């Protein structure tokens, strides 16, 4: 919309058309903007206030300044462990989860019989409610009655104490996470469908093999959605609570004590709402930083196609 | 791949010639196909295992649950567990609440509002758009624990506790996860389409409603399905705001069953009943997915301009 003569700047340094677009854009996002102010911004500020207090829900909050933050970083014995556990879990489960969802989607996007059934099967675990999942897996992984160890014993292999061994507990959580990647897989499936066939046909004419087509067409065309799933995996990975809480209760030996479990304990078991609010804010800042890093580095590998050149 | 045969040999294009020359079956491709099905079967087996365990435990009696080595096909089986477990609480009412007072309104709200907002973040170039979008994204990074208690206080002041309002109303203000997702999809549609519409005199709303939305039906179906599914399984929200038993949703009913069982020592058929209700709760979602996946996965191409 370039104008050859200098456009008249009317309002806040915007031209007429820029101003019109600004208000149009604002109109479209207004539902979100309103909801954000009501249910997010105001509670956020509230909890920031709480983080500067000592508050046990029974008595009124008492202002103590940055004391909570100092205690978290210098005095709390579990903070280091909890941070390590969480970084370990997110650092492995996010990329592995996205990669496995992508590969599954590619596998399911090929010419196979009964495709609908296969897709439903792989999607299924993602729709089981969290505490059903916990109940079922807890039993399955059990050393005595568990079906998995039962099968291992039947073929002569030693039993694996999945959630009883501190060294195995986190990998077990990651394994269950990989089992529930149906959401990401379905999103990838929808994306793969939208890669224009013409690109593949043109590649075939140019003599490209399957691997080359994958590397040069499929993957680049899917990069916006790969980024989406990576960001989501990161954000929700840091906030993962229900399954570890119900499955391992943070044990054994605090090996699966993730940040969110630690936060929950401080809030509802020790009734340290102020400290819990501080922990929540720290988590929030960490998630924001990681997301910014992910977005900044994404400019190099994400390709936003818009049809033809 | 649709390769059309043409009337005369001279008019067969180079593309079609190359494509027709490729042989259909090679040793490598047959081997690859077998390997593929083997892999799929092995994966499917491990994916289904826990759910099969859940369903098979549902028809066991207590002795069979705790048998070592584990019982996969209980004999005798007790299918009456399903009926008896469902009857322990008013699960029919919970199901009605879940669908008509919770999941359906939320699905409609989230899908419509998220698409509307995502359009503003993707198809219109306006100053400050990216900042607002990042703020929107940032809200996803806010752990629910941060806002949980202050939000409860807000809703208490509105007088909305003990109603479905705190659960349904926020749905009509867009969900950042789906705004993000739909924005990515909308951005993949060529700007030429919007330009053409603008030239034809359409304003942004008409462009969105008549052109962009129909093209992104697969993505909208995904949003609707995921939202429905998540609300069906949602537990913490209903736990906080639905206090009376006649408002319970299925997740609360299941938890109520679990608590009843846990509070009475040595209740017979505790685990099988839990598994039975869990199985019944998950079946509708599976069916819903199976029926709708064709629509959104094998949907229309988003680019709108097939090469």
C-alpha cells in the first residue's frame, strides 16, 4: 500500500490506512484482550502482590518484601533438586515428544489400509483423563502385580522397578509422555495433508528420492507447526503436574519432585501461599525466557510459505 | 496422484511421462511396506496395552486383579460390573451435565472466539500486532497455580461460584493455545486470496467468514474436537466451582467414586468398578474422534491454490 507522495501522518505517527488497520486488528482481538484483562492480568498482579507477603490463608497477608525470593534461591534445600528434575524432564520430553509425534504422523500419512483405525489407536492415549492414566500406569508398572514386569519375567528378563528406582523414575515419566503424544500427532497429520501435492510431483520429475522429498519438501513445509508443537511442549512440560503427582508423588527420594509439585506442596501442604506465589512467578519468568529463545532461534529454520513464490 | 491420460501421445507432458515410467512394485517397496506394517503393529500394541488393561480389569473380580502373573483375559468375566459401577452414582446426570452444560458451550465459545481473534493476529497487518500476540502467548506460560486463587476470589465476588459460569464464560474470550494454532494455519493461506476479496469490496469480517474460515475447516474441527475432549476430561475447574452433586460432571463423579471406595476399607470390586466407569467415560471420545477424523485430517488443502 505504498503511496508515491508522502502520506499524511494523522494519528500517533500512523497513516490513515495504518490507523484503520490498527483499529480493525484491535477489534478482532478484542475478545481476547478483554478476557486477558479480567481473568489473567488482574489475578497475575494479585499473585505478584501475594509473593511479597507471608500468607497462610488463615490470617491476612503480611508484607515481607523480597524475603520469599531470597529464601527460595539461597535457603531452600530442595530448590536445586527440583530445578534439575524439571529441566531434565522438559529438556528430554519436549523434543522427543515432538519428534515422535512427527514421525508417527508421517508413518500414518502414507498409503496404508485402515488408516482411520490406526490413527484412532495412536490418538487414544492422549484423551484418557490424567488420573485414569495415573491409576492404570501405576498398576501396570508395579513390580509385583504389574503386567509389564509380568511379561518381562515370563520371557526370563529381570524385572524393572520403573517407579521404585530413583534413577528410572524420570525416564518412566518421559516414556508415558511419549505414549500420550496423540494431540501433537493429529496436528502434524493435518499439516502433512496441506503440503501441496504439486511440490512432490515436481520433485519426482526432478528425480528426487523419498528421503530427499522428505528433507526438502515435507520438513520445511511443516516447520511452522513444528515450532508450534515445540513451544507448546515446552510450556506445558514446565507446568506438568497431575501425572507425576498422582503416579509418584514426587518420589522416590524426590527424584520426580518437579517444580509444580514443589509449588503445590508449599501452597497447600505447608500453607506458604506467599512463597508459592513467588515460586509461581519464577516459573512464569523461566517459561517466558525459554519461549523467547525458541522463537528467536526459530527464524533461521522456520519457513512461512504462502503458496507460490 | 491423479495422472490423466491425454488424447494424443504428443500432448503427454513431461511430468506425466516421468510419473508413468516409475514402476509400481519393487522388491524394496514391498519390503518397506511389510516393515511399515510391522512397525505400526508393534507401536499400536504398546499404545493400546494400558487401555486394554483398563477394559479387561473392568470385568474382573478382586482376586483376578491382584493375581500374579497378571490376568489379561479374565475367565470368568463380569460384564455386569459396568452396569453396577455406573449405578453407584448418578452418572447419567453427570454425563448430561458434562455434555450440555459444560463441554458443548465451551467448545462453541472457544472455536468461534479463537478463530475470530486468530484472524486479527494473522490476516491483518497492523502496528503492535506482534506485541499483543506475544502477550497472548505469554498467558499460556502462566502456570495455573499463579491465577487459581485470585480467580476464585474474583468469581466469588461475582456470585458465580456453584454455577457453570466460571467454566463457560471465559471460553468466549479466546483460548491462547488455539489462537496460536489457528494463527499459524491462517498465515499459511496466500495473501492473494485476501487481496482478491478486498478488491471485490469485501471488508475483513466478510473475508474471514466467507473465505478464510471455509478453507481452514480441518483446523477448526481440530480446535472443536480438542476443546470438547479437554472439557470432557477436565477435573480441576469443576472441582473448584461445582460444589453440589447435581452439578457434577463425569470427572467429578469418577473421583467421587474413588473417594467412596477409598474411605470404606476393603470394598469389594473397588478396582474393577473404577476401571469400568473409566472405560465407559473414555468410549464416547474415541467414537467422536473416529467419526470426525476424516473431516479434518483428509480436509481441503489450505493453500487454496493447487499447483
